[in-house]
C-alpha cells in the first residue's frame, strides 16, 4: 500500500472519517472546533497534541481529543486505520461556519 485511502460515513447520528495509511505517513497537525475521538482500527500510530508526543495507539484503542487542540498522527505500521468519530451535529455546525 502506498497511498492514503479515505472513507466518510454518517451512521446512527455519528460522523466517521477514516483513513487507511501506509507506514510512515503523517496526518498533518490540525484542530477541530468540537471534541471527538480517534479510533485505531488496525495497525499502530503515535499521537501528538500541540506538537508533543502523547502516546501510541494500537488496533482496538481510542483516544479523546479536546476541541481546539492541534493534533497529528504518525502511522507506525502499514495498513494503519484511524477513524475520527463525533456526532453528526458537530460536523454540520462546522460546515455552516
């Protein structure tokens, strides 16, 4: 695998944006105006908040990310899947701004 594969779905009032990443891929630092969780569905990634290493997340683990906190991830294994999850209303409010 050599490219990022992205999926976006809305199910049962929840918004899911997932990416399938090759090893060594960075999700660039960014922030959201709402709290959300990131779930690691496969592989392993390092999580950074405000540019500082926080922890590694492995398949089956989730981490909370507070609104306004700049965060990024580094995929440590091929086929690492990360999924951002939050309620649909927060996704819709972000689109209205």
